[in-house]
C-alpha cells in the first residue's frame, strides 16, 4: 500500500451505485414460474457433451448430474478441467440465464442465486458446450452484418465526455482498490511469465521489456503511450532505455497516481503525463505504444484510432499494441451485443478481432503489420494470480465499503476472464506496426520474444 498517495484518504465505493448502473434488465421472462425455468434449463444441461456438471439444488434438496461421466471430447480426464459443480440457492438463477444469457448468468452469481467451489470450471464447461450454438449465431450475424453495420454507423456513439465517464466507471473505483490485487508495478494488463515460478511483478516487467524490444526503443527516441494506466510502461521504458515518454490518460485516479509514481522514480524530466483523449493527440513521435486501451474504443472509431496513431508516428516509426481480441468468426456478433463484462464491468467496451484491426489499418493508413504474437495462456495465469490476491484481501475490501455483493461481482469477473482465455474464447496479442518509410535491418526488425 506504500505505492499510494497517503495524503488522499481512500474513498468508499458505493456498491449500490455500481449495481444500479448495470440493472437495465427488460426481464421479459421475469414472470416465468421458477419450476418451468428450471425444467427448461435442465433440458439444456442434458445436452452437455463436453465434461460433467453436478447441480446441487438447495431449493429442492436434489442433486443431478449432466454430461459425460468420465471422458471429455478432448480425451482428457473429466476432472481436468471440465468437472464442475453448481449450487442453486434460488431458482431465479435459471430465470436470469434464460432472460439474459451471459448477463443473467453473471447476475445470478452476483446476487448469490448460484455459487460454485470453482466458478472457472463452470464457465469453461459452459464455453466448451455452447460452441455449436455460437457457430449458428455467428453465421446469422455475418449474413445480417452488412445491414446492421450501416444502421449502427449512423447511430450516436460516445464522445469524449462519454468515454471519460465510461473509463471512470471502472478505473476510478480507486487506486487503493486496485493496489489490493495488482503487483508492485500496478500493471492492470496481461503479464508474460519468463518461467513458471516467476513472481507477478517479474512477469509484468518481462512483458514491458518485450514491448520495449519490439519497439526497438533507445535513448534518442520519444515514445507516445496511449493509455497510461498507473505509469508502469512509461516508467520501465524511461528507466531501461533513457527515452522520453509522453503518456496520456483520461482517468483522474490514474493520472494522479501515475504522476506521483513517476516523480518518486525521479523521472519527471523524462516522462510527461497528460490528460488527453486519444482523438486530441498530435505531435510527431518515434514510437507509439498502447497496452490494452483499444478495448475502450468504439468499433466504429477503429479507422480514426489508427489514423491518429499514424499521424503521430514518424514515417519510419514503430507502433506496438497489446490488444484483447475475439476470434474473427465471433467478431461480427460480439461487436453488436452486450455481455456480462460490458454490462457490469466495462461499460462501452468493445473487443476487436485481429481481422478488424488489420482491416482498419489497411483501409485508413499506410501502416504495415510486421509482427504478431499471441500469449493468451499468460493472461489466464495473470488473472489467476490477481484472483488469489483479491481473495487474500477481503478484509481490506470491507474497509473500502465493498460488501459481499461487490466481492461476488469482481470474483466472477476475474473467473469469467480467466476461463475465457483458457478456452480461447478471447485472446491477447502484441501487434507490431511500422510506418511507410520504415525499412528492416538486422538491428531494427521488431520482435516479440516469448
């Protein structure tokens, strides 16, 4: 906790305000009889083909088993990783799933309508078994996309103030809150573990070093960072290479702590933190980096986002993005639908696909892709480590005014993401782009070491 500015008392977070923002349910099935909802879901569970789900229903005193008894479709033992148990405490758990899908699934956990000794296993089992249904939905989305995209492009979207409010809804939960489960670098993005027994801090620094190497940074460069976080990338780049860094954020909480951490590191002469929306960026930089910030950009603004990067990057420069992506097959559907994370955790968030990134780059800029690296397994491990640290600090969370309902929300969020990366429902990637006048040489080819 010594990372934080002790002159500022941590404010108490209103759980009710956070939940009210997410409580926009139409509940078209809210009047459904609980018994009917349970029977409908039970029929769905009987179709499980991968793994085994045990349902302990405390409302009826029954225990049922669904799915394979010994072997998964991948040939692995059913206990690893698709053996899961759900405990039902309120039949609204079933109604919520039928009414809202993944949103209702998460809502049920948050409200305590269902629990599990291992939520990650439950979510992995669900993801593995909905793939056939997803494929049907994906094909339908690709058919209707030409029409739906035209409609969505003319609809209002979040501007600067809207984006600031959306970012604040998540990141301005408070620096003290995030410090409870992040490592000493305050890195809130995927780490990369150089070895299995590496600490989370070592893995975060290793990830930064990978990005620095991919950028080919040296002391003569001026680096633009879009999305400061709490300053981890900027501090590491300046300390290791001596380069100048201009980094930007629109989170008030992050801005304050990033400036403090940079001052404490003695880097105020090398690193400048500005409060600026990405749309307002200008200047000429040797290198550009953005770590897990594109997820806050509306998909309708991707071309403008990459045009801004190109405009700020010298013609022979290099840009590296760390981006969470969905598979291309799911992109058309997911960009126009809301899931648990968009509803409860990251309002206004969108995940691109690799194809969507490359389409925006090729259609709006002269930038070229020169390197791509997927390290999704490392994000699953990062999330597992965060979850462990989060659980270790339950008493500290109480001191921030966070009740059990919020504990369950955040626990489910971390489990949901961990399962998603383990199942490759989403991926994380380093994407290296170069300017039109960049030319390769043995000493300048961007690489991302594993």
